[in-house]
């Protein structure tokens, strides 16, 4: 079986670092991935998909430290679904990308460098460790 996703896009907001009760760092941010295509009429159209990215442990700390809104990055990871209740009490399902690898793609002059970071054993972490609050979509 395989659950892998690779994305290149721009951060929609600054990463937010939190720490679980067990002391594990977790960082969340949104990633905008755009594509252009031609419609049947020949008109060029742009389409943007938004992804919720979650990074754990050292990768979480790296993302929080070096990324900011607008940064262009390559994210590799896996998809994970979660259920949550929205503010109106409606149960919903969210899909997150659990990052295992991140590479900064913003030009050197804008960030001071282009480097790659990996989560190491983040994919092996206990799936029963607390996630972030259920009320966050």
C-alpha cells in the first residue's frame, strides 16, 4: 500500500508552532498549490487548491523557524483524515498532509539559502498521540 503526496506551493500563512502535552512540537500551515490549464474555448484558467500541512518534531521546529507567509516550498508526506466538529456543531471531515520532508524553494536572496529538511522518524510516531484540537478545520 502507498499513501504519498508531493506538493510545490506557497504558504498561505505563517506556520504556527504548538507543543503537545507530551512535549512534542507540531507546526501547522496552509499551502496554496496553483495550476494553469486551457478551457475548451482556449481560454487560460488558473486554479488553486489549498492544503493543510502538519509537521512534527524537528521538522515542525524547522518549518516554524524558516518558513513564512508566501514562502515557496516542496512538501512530501502522506494524507491523513480527521473528524472534527465545527463552530456550528456540525461534524466534518478534514484532510491533512502529514509532512515527512520539506525543501525551501524561495530564491537564496530572499531567505538566505535553499535547503531540504526531513522528519526522520515522524512517520513512525505513535498515531494515538494527541492531535491538535478538533475544532480547528
